[in-house]
C-alpha cells in the first residue's frame, strides 16, 4: 500500500490535472495536508480517525499566528477550516481510490460568524470615483481602475491579469476566474471612456493593462521593463483615493465588488444586486449598468 505521503502527492497531481485547480490552490492544499501529516506522525491512511482529527483540531485552535506575540493571537476559525477542507478533499480522493480511511463526511467545519462589510454610501462612492481628477498618467490610470472595478465587480487578481489589448468596442468582457471558470462581465460607458484615455496616454510596451508609473518603480534599476500592478498595488491605490475622498471606512476592491456584485447574473434571472445597497441610495452609474444587466438576463 502507498504511504500517506505518496498518496498526498498523487492527490495534488489529481486536483491539478484532473480538476484543473490553480497552482496556488494546489500549493495551499499541499501546505495544509503537510502540516496534518506531520502532526499525526503515521504513514497509514487507516490510522486517520475521529480521535486523530479531534486532536489535530485542538492543536490548530491553539496555534499562534505569529503576527502579534504580545496578544498571542491564534488561528482564526476561518483559517482552521481551510485545513479541514483540504483534509476532507483528500479523504474523498482516498475513498474514490478505494483506500480505507476515515469518511470525509465525518469532518464538520467550525462555525464562522459571517463578516459584515462596512459598505460605503452612494455619496461616498461618487467622491471615491471622482478622486483621481488630474490629467497625468497616474490619475488617468487610477480613474480607469476605479471605474472598471465598479463597472464589473472584478476580483483584484482578475483585474491584474487583464492585458492592454482589451476590446473597448464591446460592452462585454470574458474573465477567467476561480477554478478556471469563464464568466462575462459588462463594461459601463464611463469605464470604457476612462480606459481609452489611460491607454492613449501610455507610452510603454507592456502587455499588462495596468502598469506602474515611473515614480512608483525602483529608481536604481535602469532600462527595466514596465511592471504590471500587483494585487497589493491595486489595494493601495483604492485606499489612497478613499482617504483623499474623506472616507473614514475601510475601502477595498472587495468592498467595491460588493457595491456592484456582478454575480447577480450567476443565478440567471434571479437578480439580487440590491442586497448590497438601499433601493433609494443607488449611485446613478449603478442604475445605468444594472439596467444593462437586467436587459441581458431577460433576453
């Protein structure tokens, strides 16, 4: 019989090739399962049982995050659940391979209180979108970023993956999101307008849609290729303009995603976008793009 370490390797190859999981997801599963196998100190899958998993959960619950030694902050329930999700997936794989071990369904996830987002108001959103109002390349770029985030509800990783050859003649944009799934998002006229202005002002040859401006690069590097913005860079840009707009709430790309919620198309004609805003407090641009979504669903 193959050892647990060998079975883990086979499982990781399975989810990468057969399931098409992203490499980052595979790396995360590898991390969670490796820590579990190190804890149980056995190579026999039959040794995985209720008692072992219970002890592992107790151990996880007492682990420090290492972020703040003064407060001895421990792993959050959400983080602990990541380990359990990986373990359940691994046990399901073992069952499919007819390898005797603990049934995956015996592992229950810890209850996690739902996180409430401190969403901004329509007036705050307007100030945020109008914050980059200059004609220099940085403001043109930041304006295009904010308008695109609001128009589409893209995840930050999806925004960073866009190329500069984006088709602005179309109202639709195909995005490959989590799990390699492709979905369609819709561009507002404002988003296309400011993207055109930004792209027209660019002089570099980078393939990335959003790139670092000269003063944001490392100065001591000569002839370096223009870099695309990272996730942290996008988050920093949103935060900077929220501060400039006088918004005291924590504003992130995730908050902007919820402000529009492109997943309202996810359930066909089940339009659920207004759960994120009050009906009477919608920004005019939200109404405009929402109408386009509604029209698309009804066709």
